């Protein structure tokens, strides 16, 4: 997410528009608000699409790429794409002169010729291995050390509260309360 977020920032800074399809509905659009240049007529430069079902995300990408309105379309959290769907999206992106970026887990969705894939894999507790692949061929991997491990979605906006772990804490507190009530009943 960090890599494609930097790409989105670069495209927006150039004055172009970007569409992000959040297939798994895990991204917070507010986290990306600081990337949009301020000024009149610039608020529509970054468009978030959150389909109700992840399987419709490739269809959304198809429509956005065919529109030709976005030089960059990001499909995040995409389900496994068939070879036919991947080929169609790649062809549409070439015809519309649009960069289509598919981000997600190991799906094999970009194993077609003419596509570039960046694989990030943990090598040790403090290192990552970055591998760039073109089609099926792999280029020389690069190992990055001294990596800080962070959750997949980390809100950078100061006004948005960090809600990670809140539900688990509430469930633990409820269990403790039930145990204490049961202990009081046993004592009586």
C-alpha cells in the first residue's frame, strides 16, 4: 500500500486524476485526503470506488480504464483474476493509455507478458526481499534490512482514532466482568 500510495501522490501532484478501487473495503479514503492538491476544482482528482462485493472489482476497473478519464487506476485487494480478465484489463489499459495497478496478495493475476510485478516477502524478522518480475521472468532481488513492521492499514491522519484492538479489549473486559459476577455469586 505504501508503494502505490506514493505513485498516487506523484500522479495527483502532476495534476492528473486517479481512481482507487477498494475491493475489500479496508482503506479509509480520509487517509488519502492529504495527497490531493488544494484549490478550486481539485477535489475530484482522487476517486474511491468501494464495490459491495469484491468479485465486482474487476468490472469496476474495466469501466474506469475504458473511460479514459484516469491515467492511473489502482485495484486494491483484488480477488484472484482469471487469465482472460487479466488479459482484457491489460489490453484496455494499453488502448486507453492508462496505468492499471493491481495490488493484493499472491494471486498470480499479473503473470502475463507485458506486466510488471513487485513481490515483497519477509526474509527475517528485520528484513524484506523485494523482487521485480516482468511477465514470468524474475530480475535480481534486493534485500532491505532494518524494516519496521506495521499493520497493513495504518491511519496517518491525526484526527482519526486508532481503533485496532478495541473490539478484543472490549471482549476481554466483558469476560472479566462475567467471571467477577460468577465469583460473587459463588461466594454468596
